[in-house]
C-alpha cells in the first residue's frame, strides 16, 4: 500500500496539494484583512459624516494634505464664490451617466479659499464645447460639505490629459490648482451637501461613495471553501487509490486465491 501512496504520480499530487492548500488559506486571510480594512474605512466615513460640522482650519490648512482619519469630515465655511476661477472636472459619474463636476473656490473672510465641488452636470454636446453650468449664488454664502483629499492618478486611476478646453481639468489636484489661484487654498476640497442660500437650478449633489465591505469577505470564504475542496479531493483520491490497490492485490494469483477447476474429463 505504501508503494501505491508514494508512487511518482501520487508524490506529484501530494506536492500539488501541499502547495495549493497553504496558498488558498493565505489568500483567504489576505481577503479577510482587506474586509477588515474596508469595514474600518466605512465606519470612519459614517462617523465623520454624521458628526457636527467643523471649520476647515480644524482639519486641514493651506498647503496641507487631508489626513486619512479626517476624510469625509463634515466642514462648514462662509464666504463668497469666485466664479471667475470656476473649473469643470471631466468624466464624473452622475445619475444620468458620465458628466462633469463643478468646482468653485469659496473665498472665506480671512482670504483663504476652500475648493467646493458644487455637484454634477450633464456634459456638453461635444468634447470641445462648454456645458451649461447652474450659476453659484452671489454674495455671502454658507456651505457644508464632506472633506475629500486632493486627487492624483494613483488614488483615482484617472490620468491627466493635455489639450483640454479652457477651464476644464481631469483631477482635483489641490496642490497644482493652488499655484494657479490668487489666494491661499486649503488642502483637499469639499463635496457640497448643504448651502445657504440655496439655488435653483443647481448641480446634482455628489453621492457619497459606498464601500462594498462584503465583497472581500465573500472572497475570503471562497478561498477557504476551495481549501476544503482541495483537502476533500485529496482524501477521496487516497481512498480510491487504496481501494484499487486492495482490489488488484485480491485478484492477483500471488494472493493465494484457488484456481478454477479444469473442465471435467480433461487430462
């Protein structure tokens, strides 16, 4: 029996199982770790959005980057919109497909500006035309929004492009935009959730992104199920090989089984 279990064919199968099973277990724990990370981020998002709004300077500053723990924080500021330096952010999803986000600096009382994503609008008929943008309110306005970090190709998967129409950008790169504006700019930007006074028409509010926390957990369970299937398949094959070996041994002439009697009358 040992010769059967340790034949060259079975040794190769044992080696495959020894390689596959630990790999599947490790992949399961990796996906489980990602599920824990995504769950923590989702909890942070909800906690920060549901907290009372704070001033921008309490969580960011001029030239700063938004810390991971401060993302989604509800911030509120009062000032005037600088529509002369308004920008349109291309290739953004909304309820009616791909369009643009309207990014307008809000210049506060001390002269520092907070970039405000006022929301989504439909794209123009062609890539070279300018869309119709609902105007921002004139005079003093108070805004509340979710604080978001500056965008880069790495954290968005969006690449910069040259040759865009004037006033259009691909990324809300606060560092780069601050160099082109005539006043200091807070790090990050705010996705508008409330505005006083309101305007009508207004860009469509940007929805807060949701974390698919259960996807990684389901992947972890799948890898562990594959582990069980591999171990179960290995056990099944071992039993079948042993059964076949016993059957062959029982049928072998060397097993001592009696010979069939010769036909009657034969000599």
